[in-house]
């Protein structure tokens, strides 16, 4: 009996300590901060301006900016939780080659930037990028596309509840960080332990712009069901591109930029 009680006590202590470690390390897990990218030219990008976007709280954010040609739109790219912005070069090049303007923003703590990422701070970064693009280009919001990739979809959704853009593109979105954590750490009451909720599902029906959701049905990081739930709750106009064989990080292998471009060529009423 005593041995059984000791086992229970030991199990509880281990459970508690592991939970404590996860709680204090959760932002390191969620925000997989990256190193400094190479120069844009090293990624086969030309006519790219390397700029600093200064946030209201004084953080200098690295961004790569390419001006649009003629009357083409500008796409603001909010990246995911891993790698530096150079790893997104092959993605934005496809839009630049079509004459679109692109602003690829690096979050605080990423790509050599100072500061600490959090839900609140990423929203500050996203808003700062939008204001910078407006001031730089003199474009109205109805000529600006907000593109969110994975973690970046949460910032895209938040911005989309505040302003009306030409469109919102969500690549591999999630319903909330709580829902992700529930699946991975199901033995813990994560709802009460998560610091950064990024609750997209509670906001998706407040988006004021045309919405395109892109997801791979074999996504190994964010279950495809998250995209299905978000699309179901979102208001019109909306479209989706759900790819049978795609995973989390290989959606561009399936040419999704063609759908993004076609979606934005439509006239929305």
C-alpha cells in the first residue's frame, strides 16, 4: 500500500514539474525564433529594398519591400513561427514576378530583430507594417492584401477585424493555440495555462474583407479540420483551396500562388 502511495506521489510530482516546465517554456516552443537572413539577392530576389519598420514601442523590424508595377496590389506577408524571412523568398518571388508589390515583415525576435514575441507584440508589429506600407506606397487599404502563413494567420485575422482590405489570405491557419495545445498536451488544463491564445475561431466571422483559406489535407502540424472550421464560420465572400496531398510546409509545391492571384483578380461587391 505504501509503495502504491509513493508511486502516486511520484507521478504527481513528475506531472507537476513537467507542467511547470512547459508553462515557463511555452513562448520558446510557440515562437521558434530564427537567425539573420542572407541578402535578398542571395535568394534570387532583385529590386528589393531592405527597410526598418519602427513600432510604436520602439522596436526596429527588418522587412523586405518590393514596389508594385502599374496599378497592381501590395501584399503584406506575415510569416509563420519558424525560420527567417529568407526562407519565404521563393514564395514572395512568385507575386513580385507578377508585378505585385510585397512587404515581407520579420517579427520581433526573428531574423535578427530585437524584442520578444507575444500575441500582443505581434499585433503591434503587424499594425506597424500596415501603416508603413500605407505611408510608403500612398495606397488605400482596398489595394492591400494581407497574407498570413501559419502563426502569421493570427495576426492577419486580427488586422482583418479592424480594417477592410482588398483580401485576406490564410495559409494553413489554426482555430486557436489552445486547440493546438489541447491535442499535444492533453493531460494538462491548457485552457488556463496558455499565455498567447491567438483565437482565430472567435474572430473569423468579424473579418470585413474577401477571404481565401488554403490548407493541405495532410497537414502534420495544424490539422486540416482547423481550416474547415474556420471556413465554415467565416462570412462571404470567401473561397477555399483544400489540397488532398499537401502538408504544412509544401503548399507552394502545388502552385497555390495561382489561386491567390486569381482570387484577387475578381471584383468584389
